[in-house]
C-alpha cells in the first residue's frame, strides 16, 4: 500500500526540501510547497476505492524488537482513515494555493512553507498510523507546528495582536498558550497509552480492537474507565473542548490561512479522529466484556461535547472580531462532533452515531475552510479585524460575499446545504440517547448558531460602510475583490457544500455504509436498548432543526438583516441583559479565571518566593556568610598578620638593627685600637687551640 506511505511522507519531504528550494528562488520555493501538498492529495485520492469497497488494509514493519511486546511502524487503511486523509489533504492543498497570494511578500516565508507542509504531513501520519505510538508522533508534530504557525509573527507587531483591550494578546503569547494548554492534555493521553501498552503488550489499533484480554484485565482491576478518561484528555486539549478550550480564540493571532488549516483540516480534527478510534475499539469489545465498562466514557464524551458546543456558541453571539466568531464557532461545532461520538456509545446503533460524528466533521471541514479563507480576504482588503469597522462589502466583494453566505448558511444548518444534513444527523442520534437535557442543549446550540451567523454576515457585508473604510478610501485605498488565486479556493469549497448538500442523504448513506465495515452495526444492539421517548427520531431531529432555525433566525433577521431594532440599545437599557452580555463578552470568566489560577497566582508566588526565599533567605544567607568571612578575615588580619607576622617581622628587623648597632662600635676608625682588637682575638683563638690540644 505504497500510496498510504507516500501520502504522509510527501509533505514531510516537501517541508525538509523547502530551505533547498528557497535557494533556487522564491517562486520555486512557493510553488514547490504547493505541489507537494497536491501530491499528498492525489495519493490520498488513490485510497478512495478502498473506502468504497469497505476494505481494510493493514501493513506494518518491525521497528523496535522488544521481547514479548514488539513495536512496529505501519499504516492502517480503512474507511475512516481514507475519509480523514482526503479531507485533510485536499482542503490543505486549497489552503496552500490560497497562501500563494495571501502570504505574498511576507517575511519568513521559508519558515511558513516548511511549517505548513510539516503540519499537513504530521496530520496525515496521525490519521494513517496503525498504532498509537506512531500516531503520537504525528500528534505531537501537529502541536509543534501549530505553536510555530500561531506565533508566526513572533515579533509581535501591534497589528497582529488578537483580542480587544484589556484582553489582548500578541502572537508569541498566543502560540505559547496553545502549546502549553494542549500539552496538559497530552500528558494524560501519554500515560493512558503507556498503561494500555503495559497491559496489552501492543500499540497496534487492530490488535487492541480484536484482543479483549487487556480490556478485561483493566476492567477487573478497576482501571479501564480511568485510563479511558486519561486518554480523553488528549482530544479535549487538541480539539479545544471544555475545560481546555481557551487556547483556540487566541490562535487567531496567526495568519488566516493558518487558522483555516488548524480549524478545518488538521489540529482540532485530530482529537475527534482519536475519539472515533477509541469509540470503535470500545464498541468492538462491548459485546464481549459488557456495555457498562465503557458507559462512563461515552457519557463523559457526550456531555463534554454538548456543553462545549453551547458554551462556545454563546460567546460567538457577542464577539466583535470576525475571526473570533469563527473560532468560537469551531469550538462549538467540534463539540457537536464529540456529542455525536459520545451518543454513539449509548444508543442502539453505534454506527449511526459514528456516522453522524464523522459526517459532521467532513461537512464542517468544507464550510469552515471556506469561511476562514473568505474572512481572510475580507481582512486583507479592509485592514481591520473588527466587524463593526467593515460594512457595505457586498457591493465591493460580491464573490466573497456569496461564498461566505453559502458557507455560513451551511454552518447554520439551512437546507439543502451539507451542514443541514450533518447537523440533523447529530440531533437524531442525540435524541436516540433518551437524554432530554442533552437533546435540548444541542437544539439550543443550533438556534444560537443561526443567530450569530446572520449577525456576522450582516455586520460584515450588509451594514452601511464603516467610518474606518471611508477613511481608508479617503487615503486612496480601493476596496475591491481579491485576486482569483484567493477566491477560487473558497468558492470551490462553498459550492461543494451546496452540491454535496443536494446529495446530502446519499452522502450520509455512503459514510454509514463505509464505516459499518469497520465494526458490525449490531454489536451494541443486543446490549443497549433504544432510549427514544416514543417519537420517531428522524421526525424529532427534523423538528428540532426547523425550530432552531426559526428561534435563532427570527431575532437574527430582525436585528441585523432588516435592522428593525438596535440590539445594543436594548442591552444597555436592561440590567439583566447587560449582565448577560458582560458575562458572555468575558467568556464566562473562564479565561480570566485560568489566568488568575495558572498565570497571575504562580507569578505572584514566584515574586513572593523571590522576595522572601531568594532575596530574603538565600541572598541573606549569602550576605551573612560573606559578612562572617569578612569578620574572620579581619580577626585573622588583626591577630595573625598584624599581631604575629608583623611583630615577627618587626622583631627580626629590630634584632638585626641591634646587631648592626653593636657591631658599629667595633668599627672605631682608629688603627691602634683595631690592632689591639685583632691581637686580643688572635690570643683568644690561640688559647682555645692549646686547650683543645691538651697543652694547657
């Protein structure tokens, strides 16, 4: 299966060759990078017949020959990995094509093209890997690239900052925030992977799916649920789900092409893919070791997804920045995917829930890539990130407006667009869980989605031209449609959501049929009973979808499209609405709480420790030791050097001086006296000799 290997190796090789291509010229480098992403997409498309036929191809080679638990490197080509590989590669190629014009003239483009291709390659490695360890390499590679790309403008020029004062962050801070937050989840995931390996002796996904011994052993020891929840921490961080969701809004500090890649094709979808893999393994083992073993895991996934979807949607209602609206929207829609995958494990038909989650993943990838690329064109022309500084763009950018409108309506679930079918599938499987609160929460999220989508489109394109744009025109700026190399990618994506939407039911059936080959649909039917409340799930989900469009669409149309009322005046005139608006504007105060707990308090503690421990104790200790040493030195100097050695020195000198003074008397200068002295000395010597000879 050479195509699967080449699919992820090609963009990685392209990344490594980027510095070499840069020496041949900037055009060779730029177009070469795009060609490598195109090759990856072509190799991925060669795998589509495998998904259509429902085949599963597993190919691996020895890597680390550990006795009893060897580790392999390999690829797993099944319908799920083929779907993911094609979504990742083709959307990434369109984003790379868009980047040719969008990033033209930017400094550091060699670094940009390297990171983009390396990003794509690692994501493809992740989805095509046959084992958890190899997948983890791709997982961490994606995280590393996101750090580099979010902080691409690392010099932190003010125009690249994201947020509204006082909550405004530079690109370098935003990249570090994403890196640290996702690493927190990765630690739990790595611990869970190693625990599974220690019990099963393998990282292989097919072997974990077919061998029940490891799961039975973990279940008997009471560790199965904790390990699954630890594994879930990785996807929660990577896919920006509560409580590790706060990094994604600040990820908008990077170039818009990077935002499109992260949100539509790569990083945030990695967590959904891993949860889908875990869910498939769990479903495969459920009919053998019992449904209750995995029940908690599926419930937690469903509720985290449902709550995150609602949480982020409410924040998008009040966001001022265009890309921030899309960021909150991504968090919300990823929550929808998690909700579907969690619901899959607590309904009578697992494959239906799996299909809903993956179907919405594909649908979201198409319309969200279009939205981000179109928003990048708007920001490129308007030179501002704030929607209220735009307005009137429908007249000047009709192609961008049409594309963004179609994509936004698909996001909202308006029929017959692709988003309608995928969202309706999620609502259907959610209804089948029998959890009324979860179903109501998901329907409310759908209503809010339509509201903020209408608000976004209206303020950006339909409102009167802003003062900011008038000032730009006065300075000579001509507001115009962007070049074809930029609008062709997002137009293709927008019309894809329309064409696929017309074929929506057939697309859903294709996903259902393909994914059913991975695991038999009946595995859970004998264990999990239907939890419906006596209503046809298809009718219930359809009614919920229509109701959501009405509930969210009417106020959105009234306030923003028709402009029959001023929502800002209404909010300012109500104490309750103003408090709610402030609560949502401050992101439920979660971001602020995190900064207090994990940034401000640690920094304050560090300052206290610096003041009292480092400066107070260690510096005091250092000063004390130096003072004692100084005093000892003074004492030694006083009593030894000054007292003893100086006295010894002076004593010797005094002795010599006295000897000299004494000998001075012998030198009188008179010859007679000197002769007498010599005679006396000679007589004394003679007497000594005579005595010694015994003569005397």
